[in-house]
């Protein structure tokens, strides 16, 4: 019988210890979750969009100017894009 009582006390002690640990974690959690971002999320989205636009324009200028041996500033002209679209749609 004393062996059973010791096991029960050990189990109760372990449960109590686990509850205390979880209570301590819950008490610390709000302090750990507070985080001040260096760059806000809305600004990160704007930065990604701007960098994407720069990459697209840079890639088009490189492709048309260097690979295609044209003038890189021609990518800003409407005639260039209508010509490219005509070439793509031509069957």
C-alpha cells in the first residue's frame, strides 16, 4: 500500500509542477510576444512592389537593349510594345 501512496504523491507532485511551469510560461508570454518592428508590414509591401517594378523595367531594358540589340530607352515607347504584341499574336 505504501508503494501505491508514494506513486500517487509522485504523480500529484509532477502534475503540480507541470501546472506551475505552464502558469509561469503564460505569465511570461505577453512580455515575450511584444515586438516592435523596425520596418512596418505596410512599408515592406510597398518596398517589395517598388523593387518588383524596378526588376521588371530593368529586365525589359536589358533584354531589349543588350540581347535584342535595340535602344534600351525604347521600352518606354508605346510603339515598341504594340510591335512586340503583334509579333507574339502573329500565327
